[in-house]
C-alpha cells in the first residue's frame, strides 16, 4: 500500500477510485463506503482512501483527541482490506482554507486522477466546510468523474457513527462496539517486560503499553482474543494501572493467554476485547490478587 503524507507526493499516474472520510474507527458505515472503491479495482482503478492528518476534529478543537484507531492501526486495517493508496492529507491552517472547488479539481481529479469518488451524504471539505455532496454532484458532471453518495448505515434504529462507537467503548460495552464496527475493538502494541509478577505467582502474562492517543475502555478485566504472528489465542486481559502491585500509575494492557508458553517479548500483538468481566480492583495482598485472577481465568475459559 502506498502512503502519501505530503502535498508534493500527491501527483500519481494511475486512475483512482477515491473514498473520502475521517475513518475514525472504520465502522460499518465506513466499510460500506470502502466496499464501493474496492469493487472498482476489477475495472483497473486504484482503491484510494483520502483522509486527514490530524483528524478535523483534533485540528479544529486544538488539542489531541483520543482515537478509536491510531494512525498505525488505520494503516494496518486499510492494507489488510486491500486498499492500494492511502492519502493522509496534511491538515494545516493553509490547507484547511483550500476553496472546495480547487480541492476537487486540483487535488482529487488532477493530482490523484480520480475517476470514481465515493463519499457519505454528510461529506464536508474545503474552506469553512463549504464542500458538500451538492458541490461534488455539480463538479462530477463538469469534470467527468463518477460519484456515489452513501447513506448512513442504521443499527437498532440509530445511525452508526464514530461518536456512537466511542460511547460504547467508553461504557465498556465491547459487544455493542463489535456490532457497530463489524470487528472487535482492539489494542495493539509491542510486548514489553513488566515486573514479572505473573511468572512468580504462576500466571504469566504478556504486557503492552497502549499508544498515547488510543481510546481505552474502562479499567478492568475483559475476555479477549490475542493475535500473534497471524494466529489467534484465547485470553483474559486487564486494562489499568495494576494498583495492587504498582504505584507508578502507568496504564497497561496485561493479558493471560490460555495454553500458551512462547516467548513473545518484542513482538507486536493485537488484543481484541470481547466482553467486560469486572472493574479493576486493589487487593489487600498478592495472594488475594492471585486467587481472583485464578477465578477470572476459570470463569472466562468456560464461557
């Protein structure tokens, strides 16, 4: 997958099918949009995602916003789907002020060779967000590209949106988040050395530090699936600060993997969160912690 992050990289040679959006979370609505451009690959077009970096939400509020998908997670997801080109358009005070007509004519059509454009009916781009579905419709006739506008996906009578996914993750409802995303909400990272308490008490775990910009669910214990080298394993994951044995307040994602004894330090793993079991707790002793972990492991394994 080709990744474009600078304005001087925008000029490409192949005709493209472009999906425009923020793609925070890559939920069911996004996947419907992306299917349209992936289908155009059979006609020789390069499936291209056009998104913004930083996100418009983060750019206009002026401070970092926790993301459902980090930049690296989005890149991995798009590549796995079969996207050919990812444009992470640099959003600055200057580029945000681009007249929407110039955005379509110069950037999408002339630079990126758009022959097909897919967007949601709420698409917004260009100076003061003046670019919308109606401008795209008019310019598609003028410039000769095919335009497909995608209606919102509905689930249980409500619109599927990144905000709705965020709310479910914030509430710890990983089952509903899964339904909205069409995939399990997950956290990825490199396996780090912890305090090795797990090995000491006979319950070894793998530990990752979540990226700073990642939106995490409530601290607590979750049933999980761990992906290592493309293979999936059942797990029990604790997200939090481990208050019984740690005082540094560092947030970690610590997972016990069932029937697993390989050394995976330094590997990048993905932890898919299935269901919330209980909140994180501080125990009076390590023995109490061990007893609760053994109970959690047994409870999760039989479900």
